[in-house]
C-alpha cells in the first residue's frame, strides 16, 4: 500500500493561488452578468463564489471571502434564493448555500421574477399613450401612431412568447442532465 506524499509548501501556495484566481474570475464574470441584467453586482459576486465553490458556504464564509457586509450577503442570498439560483440547506446549525448549476434555472427565475412582471406593468403605460396621440403635434401624428403601434406589437409578442418560454424552461428543468 502506498501513501500519497504530503503537499510541499510551494505546492500548497500554488494550489491556493490557483483556487483564488479561479474563484475571483468566476466572481467577476457573474458580477458583470448581474450588472448587465440590471441586478446588483453583489448578487453576481455571491452567485459567483457559490458557483466556484465545490462545497456549500455559510453566509459568514461568503461575506468574508467577498469582503462584503453580512447585510449585503443576507440580502443577496435572499434574492438569489427567490430567483431559484441557489439552494439553502438549513438542516445544520448554521445554514449553508450552494449554487444551482443549471443555466435554464437561472433564466427561468429571471423570466418569472423580473421580466414578466415588468412587461405586465408596461401594458398599462402603453394603453395610456393612445388617448395622448390626439394632443400631440398633428404634423407628426402619423409617426407617433406608427411608433406606438410598433412598440405595442413588440410588447404583445413578448407577452405571448414569455409564458411559452417559461413553460419550456420549467419542463426542461424536470429532466436530468449530465456533465459531459
């Protein structure tokens, strides 16, 4: 029976530096994506550190590794949990969190929690513009009507497409996937 040799200090330092680079890069990638979709960068950082970690992390671990306050960590964890992007395990004395690794779950949560409610709320705003057309300068009335018609068509298409996309994502998330 052979025993593995203990790691030398320089090997441990290289492993630690590589792990830190791996984590920092994923934190930055997800931070940028969060910002792109109008979410706080800290939410992306939290998801990134959880995504990078092979083991679940506590809120204290997350706050310390990202150098953010526990309040920011708590708020971000709640938001990510609501989106369905992370899992919370409260069976231990201190709750731990792990990232869900499926893109379709992230997209599904974003569509359900953010996109559909915003598109729904804009329906009233667009409806309120139609009576306003009569009070706009008459020389551009045809242009205004065309623009309102166009944005209303886009809106109607989105309202028809998003529930279908949501159903497809929900159905797809029920099937097991494998890492290849």
